[in-house]
């Protein structure tokens, strides 16, 4: 399987929301993103509170601080993170790509 790696500045920026992840996911699989893998910047909590936006909608519409993702082979995930860190980027593993029946969302956020 593959891993999802979050980066902030070493690679081109992705657009906000889960759309970049959906574009990177081929048919037959889906992305499982661990919410605990990164710290959500306070601005998103403010937007949710002031806009009365539900949690799932916040993750669907906004990137919640992810910035961008790379889908890399499982075996390469750690070396990609190490390289990004050496370049001064803040990278971490945020999830995996798993098999899918085609039912349900292409991106699943897991607590």
C-alpha cells in the first residue's frame, strides 16, 4: 500500500480542502487520514466557531492545515519525510491508501 505524507514548503502547494487528496486517489482505493497526525492551526477552530461550521464540513472544505500531500509507496514514506526535514520542511505521515469497494468517500478522516 501507499502512505500519505504531509509537507508544507518543499513541494508545490495543494489547493484547500480534500480535493487534492481525491485527485491523487486512483479507483479501487481510498485515503484514510489520521486526524491526530498533525496539529490543526487555531484559525480553523475560529472559522468553525464563528461560522458555525460542523467538523466534517471543515475537513471537507478546508485543508485544516495539511497544506499538501504526497502519495508515496509505503516503503518510501520515512525517507521522504527525512529528506523533507533535511530541506527544512515540516513533513509527517498523515495516513494510508487502502482498498475500497467504491462505496463511501474517497477520503476518510479517522480519529
